C-alpha cells in the first residue's frame, strides 16, 4: 500500500459521542460557510476537502500534510474556538481515517445504529465540493469504495431494518400521540431533512394536516406540491406556530427561529427541534404547555428500541466493509505507479515520433507498429510492477534514468 498517500488522508470532527447539541451547533457548517472553507483550502493548495455537517456530527475530510491543517480550516470559519473543538474532537489519519469513513457511510457510527440517511448526506457534501473542484481523483476513489461498501451493507444485512433515520424516528415518536391524525403539524425548513420529514408524515400518518414553510418560499411551494401538503409564507410563521399542535423544526439557521413569544395561546403543544445548531430558543422550554424535544432526545428514545436487534448485524457489516477496504488498498497500491507509467508512455511516444521506425523511409504502418510496441511495453511494465512489487522502485528509477539519458 502507498503509505505516503494514505497518511495524508485526514479527518477531524466532533459528533454525538462527546459533544452535545450546543457544542455541535457551534461548529455546524452550511453551504456558505463551506464555500469559505473551500476557498481558503484552495489558497493553501489543498486538492481535496469536503465537510459533512449533520444534526449528529461535523467532520472535515481532506488530503493534507497534517490533520491539524483541517482543524484550523474548520475552526476559522465556525463559531466555536479551536480549543473548544479539540476538547471534544477526534483526529484521524491513514488507516484510522479510512476505517472511520467506512463506519460513517454504512451507519455503524450513527447515533441511531444503521441510520442510512447518512449516506445521502455524505453524497450531498461530496457533490457540493465537486461543484467547486475540491474533490481530486484519489479522494473520488476513496469515497466511491466506501459508498459501494455501504450499499452492500444495506442490501445484505439487517443493520438498517426498522427505524433508519432521525427524520423517521420523529415520526415514530408522533405516532404514539393519541389522535395525532387530527393534529395540525407545521414543518419549518424545506431542505433535504425537512423534505424527508414531510414525506414520512404523509406516508406513515394518513390524514395528518401538514403545513410547510421556508425562508425561500419557492422551495416550500415545490415541496408542498410534491408531498401533497399546504405551505405558507415565512412571514406567517409566528401565527402559524401559535395555531399548530406540533411544530417540527429542521433548518440550518445560525440563530433560533422559534421563540417564546410565538406561543400566546393555551393548549398542549409539542415542538421537535431536529436542527443543529438548535433552532428553538431555550425560553420555549419554560412554557408549561409546550413540550420541547431535541434531536439527541429523539435519537436516544428510538435507539433503545432498535439497538439490540441491529447489534447482531455488526460483524456481518464489518466483514463487508473489510472486503472493500482491501480492494481500496490494492487500488491505492497500484495507483502509486500510474504517474511513472504515464510518464514512461509519453516519453516512448515522443521517441517513436522523433525516430519512426528508426528509418527515414518509414511509413504510416511503421508508426502504427511503434504505437503498438509502446502500448505493449507499458502493459508489461504495469504487470511487472504489480507482480514484483519488491523491485518496483528500483525498476522505475532505472527506466527514468534511461529516459533522461535518451
């Protein structure tokens, strides 16, 4: 395996294991913040960086000389300090970072064991980084092996059976409320998470009255049409919160969107805050008729119901992940030779063009023949490097020396 390349693969992050929602909220990253991080990374000549920021974790992935390079990037543009981050963080590189990526992608490291929603969130994070050219070829393959492993875990194990995400866990919680089908539910936030919540409400609680609102009205309108629910303008948020029985908050705002002053009438209400940072002001919890539940409380409730059943699937999932890690390491081992092989092929083609057939009377057929000889020589070199790895470096150096003399 190419140790030099692998050791540069680093992850710095915090998650639900050691950081509560307040701490996680201080380091949450939305699209705008990520673009700032990526711009800085480009200035510092980093080739691959992306950030996974969900309700349960914030992690920065990249190829860097040191994992602390990623820590400085993340903490420079988030609200928490570097010292606070390091107090709760895990810093990984090399094999440990690969292991962590596979556990995250497969749901093994999720707050709700087997939460398959994390794979979609991971893909979105990578897509955002790809748009601005911050996913290089090695990172691309590193991620793809983990994604393929996750898909096999999903299809070949029962790790994700039953409740599979925080958004669905919220539905499980609501289903236990007497008469929930007749309640008025307001969902605040029409992003990917809010979209999943709305669709799950409609699918699993028939007859429920769901209304969606979002700062960008067009997003709310489109989701309402797709899910068959109602939507309101964001300006009507205070009045609609006050008239709703259940409020589900899933935005990525940096400041609370639901405040105590919105609740002016009596009647028991439930507020589910699925946002990180928390978007329900702490003052709402002081209201006797409003029951506030945050994402950690929801996850813990559902975790107790699902953990024992899924725990038995972990060895089977780990075996699948191990197969893909071996495949990845084999690919990485071959990749270290690719640049040398390409350089050698280019040089041989240059020589073939300069000295076609080594004869001034050479024909086009001779050129074609030289191209075939070049390809054959390159193929033989590739096979030699893969089957005689202990001699690879010496062989490459010898060829490079010869080409330089040529």
